[in-house]
């Protein structure tokens, strides 16, 4: 018997005395958010917590977004930028680097040669400074936000911003591949020496666009 069979066996034994078809209701009487805020205050909290996690936060409007993305890429100087298939084309209309499209056949070695990636997001959580990607066409496969060293993530405000994790979960489909991002990739050893870029991008730039 392998581990999977043992775990499923325990689940079956735990449910043995539950009548067929009975669905226990889970009480969810916890706080939905901590304090009351205006929409502007919620967006400001998101920006503050993103910065606290060492993400670089930019604010702009839809008209200036292509030029901001162009400047951010120019500052990094990548030869290639990875783009998901459903990324709005106007976002990259002013960008200079060669675009590499997210393809299922791309190997990790090929993706490792791409320095930057630009994606949208599904939702952003203000209280935790977290971005959630769900694999939608403007976000692409999960791996494209993990391999390149530089990630530019565009958040539409205020539509994609919520205050808390419970509010975010209400918007998300649990069957989709969810990636929760709180700042650039970082880890610490036993002496608390912080190292960035081990499990994902070393630099995370978040664009809050109206």
C-alpha cells in the first residue's frame, strides 16, 4: 500500500458514519476584512504592502501604460521579453525587446534565456500585498512567472483590487492553477541571510493602472 492509498483509506474511515448525500456546512464567521477603508485607501494599502515585500510599485493610466512598460524594460535592457497569448497588444505597443510567446513546447532552458516577462493578474489582495495569477490568457502558464528574472505585473485598479484573502477567494476559481505572489522570490537560511531569485523572479515590478 502506497502513501496515497493510506491517506484515502483514512478519509474513507473518517467519513464512514456520514449519511450519503449529507453535506456539512462550514461556518465562515471570521472577519472578511480588517477595518473599513475607501477604495483609494485599499489601493494605497496594496501599494504599501507590495513595497514592504520589496516589489517596485508604479502608478499610471491606460494611455501611459505602454510607455511605462517600455521604460521599465529599457532600464533592464533585456534582449527578449516573454508575453502570454492574451496580453492586450496595446500594452506592448511601445516596447523594444524581441517578444517571445508563451508556448507549451518551450523548454525550461529556452525560457531561462528570457530575461523579462509581462503579465496581467486575476486579483490583488491589499491586506497581504499579494498578487494572484490564475493562468488566464493575459497571465499565461504558471512557469512563465517563475523562470524569468524580471516580472512586470499589471493590476487594473480598482477593479482587480480587494481588501482581504476571503474576498479574493470569492473571485477565484479553485480549479484553476493559482499562483500567489507576495514580492519577488526570496528565501533565508538559518542565519536569516536573505537571498532573492531562488524560486522565481529576483525583481517584481507592479504597475497599478487606472
